[in-house]
C-alpha cells in the first residue's frame, strides 16, 4: 500500500490553492471551534476548485451527527475525521452516508491502542496522534515504537508533530497497516497557513 499524504488544518483560500497544487491525497478542514485552525468561511472554500483525486476531510470533535452532515454538504466533504469520544455507531452511520471515516486515537502508551479494537469495521482508517490534555493535535510526537503493539486490521494514518526533519524516520518506519501520514502544524508559517516550500521539499524526499 502506497502511503497517503494528508495535509490538515487548512484555512485560507490562496494557501489551500497552493497546497492543492502539491497533489496530496487528502486535505483536512477543522470544524472544532476551540482550534486556532477552525474554519468558518464556506463561501470562500466553495469557490475553490479541488480535483476529485484530493479528498476533502472535515475534522470534528464530539459533534452532533446532523451538524457533521450539514458541514459535509456545505463544504462538499468526502470524509470525516472524528477526534473526540465518538461512538462506533456514529462512525457506522457516517460510513453509511458514503463518507470515508477516520477515527482518531490519542496515544502515549501501548494500552492506548486497545480502544481501537471497538471500532474495527466501523472506520476506514484509524489515526494515531499524540495524547494531550484536550482534544486535537499538540504538534508533539509520541514514541512511534508504541505502534508495534497495534495488531488491528484497520489501516492507520500516523499523526502528531511530524516535522520537515522526519523524512528519513518516516521512510524507515515499517508497519503492515501504515496507510499514510498527517502533516499539520510543523509545516506552518502561522496557524492555518502552510509553508509551501517546506511541504514541497518534504514530499520530494518521501
């Protein structure tokens, strides 16, 4: 399986256009009001041309299903990333709407991976991120060796503080279920503004 690239936390139209030109597999829009990358400008985004090959993913935290589906419609999302305490039932309900479902789990110890077993068959991907006090990313890495304890069948996306210096570590990291990587804050000029040159160089390396 070739590794997919997800670039998350996009916010501004011109910057989104530049990211789209890099042809990642997925781009992520954050619909969590407490995030500095919170997106609330549907008109600006609706005008953008995003090729069908690039999947638009909405990131939500403990949001009601109706609100998620409303955002899916407004922003023409093809998938959702659930970063809170969402149930397997909600994941399934969203999958049944023909959405790609990514269920995120916060990781700091091997035991943290066990919860993912409850979601087998209910999500297309898991996403393993660094555990924090709140919800969402911290921009910090966790010990990737922990993932060796993951024996599930669902492919996963590696997240949490991946930086431009991590190209070699990414290339040497091996796991049968590794499906892709998630890039966000370590590739930014400021929250929501990606450094296009940094991204370009990193993507060329990997």
